[in-house]
């Protein structure tokens, strides 16, 4: 079920909230059970055949996690951990990477083996990695809460189940044990609904309008000219950001309605001045997971520069492969790993770049890497990069050239070629790119609107959620108009990009 659908907004969410708080008045355990059942229904809405897979994964990891926690500090715990992690990875590889493995083997050997058709279960990477983190924490003696209902809710909790944020058990299990989270509070509804509307607007008003301008270049254009190629690449760059950060905002806002706080997942990543800063701002919970459960166990930066660079490359290559079963994702991860190595080497040997130049270099590196992330084939990605480098010339629509006056002849002499048609598409693409760039670079992000910039939702210096939060009229009108625009745009809701990962 999609957050940006009428079924979710007008039926599932109100019923789930009503049942949750009604049962919460009697006992929190019943409310947690209700929310778990609702989350399973939310997941099964797409295809109920995968519910047994999710439930089996939960029961297996819960049982192994408890056994590991009881033996923490003993060799038996390490053996159980290795077994449990192996089973989880085997499940993930079986569903997500079998086709890639068989196809690659056929290419290398010419064997012509049958390539199976496997439908990837939604969210399998997220709920698998979430549970692997739980198992590792159980082995490290960090697991305290072990009730099955709370564990099942931790894994299936519908705001994060499909596309994150990637959660640690200690962030969630303790919140499910707080009685006050099972009571409705006005401030939670005001803040949660406001954040949700921000995320919904990012998705349906920005990302979905940028999507056609990226698709027309990546999917239907060959040998794109310089300006067309950059228009498509930038359209996808901003589409992906507003799509995924919009999902994360919606997840955080929805969770706040239930009194549960999810960690931030985005913090203006395109304002980063280094690649490492970009990863501290982009998909922050995945970056944290890769750091805590892969980079640091590999040795981090404690064994010399060469080992550090190798650990960075391995971490980013596996991070790329986590996103999708394709060599293009490996290349995307490898490019980011190489950029991280170059950045650390530069910081040792040279002076930092001026901030504007550093921001531009970082952003361009990110855009170039996104080409491999978006393109469906390696040849398509290389064709796009060639166009962005000017190898296919600089093209402008005739409709644009006809309005340039004397500049038209000068551009033609400079090597710009003019092609028939495409004027409206060209203008629309760059108009949406300019709007998206202005919002991404010049406007506060969601959390800044709700915290640092004195938003309409008044802040009270207290952690007590029972305190009243007032809504200023101007802010209320703005949210109302944004909500109305979003609702009108939901006639054909589109999936979130990260559903495929």
C-alpha cells in the first residue's frame, strides 16, 4: 500500500490510528499487537503471498536472537550468530541476486543456463538488514527487550517497513514500552501531520513532475546532446532526492502520529562539500548501518591508510550492491568509494577547496554517479556520460533557436546544432530542474522548517508530549493548501523509487 494513495489516507490510516489508541486505553500490549497486525496487512496489500516469508523471517530471527543474547560472551553465541546471519544472507541472495549470478555466469561461460524469473519481495533488503543488526547487537549483549510482540512490531512497523529508515532495535523497542506512546496527544498530531504533508508534497508535487523529464532522456533518447543529457541527469538527481526524502518525511510524520520518533534520514545532502559529508546527510540510517556493521568491523581507519582505503571501497561496493542486483549499482558504489578515497588523500596532501568550489565539485561527482544508478544498462550509462561530456555535440530545439535572434547564427558557428521539435519538453525540463535546484540549495529542509526557523508549530522547551502546540493561521492555511494540491494530484499514485531496492 502506498502512502500517497486514497486507500491509505482515507481508510487504512484513520482505522489504524483509531484502533491503536482505543486499545491503548486498555493495555499497551493489545495496541502493539493491533499495530503489528495492521502493519502486516499494509505489507500484504501488495501481494499476500510474501507474508509467510516475512513472518518466517521474524520468528527465525527472534528465536535465534534470544538464544544468542542468552549466550552473549560465549563461543556458542558467535557460532549461532554466524549461522543466523548466513541464513538471512542466503535468503536475500536467493531472491535478489540469483538472476544476476546466473546471468553473469552465462555471459562469462556461454553456458546458456535458464535464468529464473523471481519477483523481489518488497522491502526484503530493509527487513533483512534490520534483523541482522538485531542479531549482532544480541551477540554484543546490547539486547534488553525481548517480547515477541514488540520485536514483530519493530520489524513490521509500517512507516519504515518498505523503504526505511533502517532502524536499530534500541531506538524502537524502548519506545514501544512507553505507556504514554499509546495515548493521543495534540502536539503529536500537529507535528506528525505537518511533516507528513511536507513529505507528500515532495513526492507528488516535485518528484512525480520531475520523473517524466528524467525518463524521456534515460529511456528514449540516444546520443543526447550536452544540454539535453545534463537536463535528464539533473532531473533524475532531484527526482530521486525529493522522492526518497519525501518518503522518509512521510514515514517520520506518520510515526509521530503514533507517538513514536523515527531517526532522521536526510539533511540537505546536496549542500555537502565533500563526499563523506554527503553520506552523513543522504540516507543517514543506511550510512550509519554500513559504518557500524561493515566499515568498523573491517577495521575502519585503525590499520593504516592503505587498509582504510580498501575498507572504504569494500563498504561502498557492497553498499552499491545492496541497492540493486546489477553491475551498474556496483559501479555506482565503486565511484563513491573512489571519491571517498580521493577526498581523504586530498585532505592529507593539499589544502581544502573554497566552499563554493567544493560544493560544486561534490555535487557534480554525485550527479555523474547517479547516471549509473538510473541507467538500465552499462552502455546506456556510458552514452549518457558521453553526452554530458559533449561527445554528441550541443543541441538545442529549433523553437529555442528561432527566438535567439543574432545569437542563433553565432551558436551555429560555435558548433551548436538545432533539431526539430522538443522545444516545450526542453523548456519544461529545465524549468522543473531550476525549481528543484532552488528548493534543494536555497530553502530550509523539513527539519529546519520545524525547528530552527521558528515555524508555525510553536516549540515548547519540554519533552512532555502532553504540552499543547498551537498552529499559527498562516502556517495552517499553507498546510491546508499543500494538502489540497497533493490530494488532487493523487488520481494516479506512483510508487516510490526505493521500493525496487
